C-alpha cells in the first residue's frame, strides 16, 4: 500500500522555491539548536555553525527575488508550499514544549 499522495506544490518562481527551501533549512537548524528540545551540546553547536551559512543562503534568495522585481511575498502560495513540505511540524521544534501537567 502506498502512502497518501501529497497535494501538489503551488506554482512558485525559482527564487520563491529557493526562499522556501532555505527557510525550512534554517527552521530545521533552529529546531536542533532549541535548548528546550535539543539532546546534546555538540549537535546544537554544529547546527549553530551551519545556521550562519544557511541564513546567508536565505538572504541571497530573498535578495534575488528583490533584484528580479519580485517585490511582494505571495503569502497564500508560500503558506501552501510550507504546509505541503511539512513546515508546521518543523516549526514546532522551534517552540518551547508545553509544561507537563498543563
């Protein structure tokens, strides 16, 4: 049995696709750094070191959009892309977990 099909990604420009990809990479790294969810200082350190490069790549993707005249973020399409790519679950790792017994 095959897993259910994901909805298709919305039509994005190449630069928008790069922004989404780089944003999710930064989000994943922030989740690994989160002291409320991390498991080792070494893993957090490595994620923090990688965050510098990935943040610069995100900045470059946004700069490319701006340079090409893409002055607005189409939040509806970008939100759909983030949902298809599991952005909601990935963003939860950045938050503080709920307190036990709450």
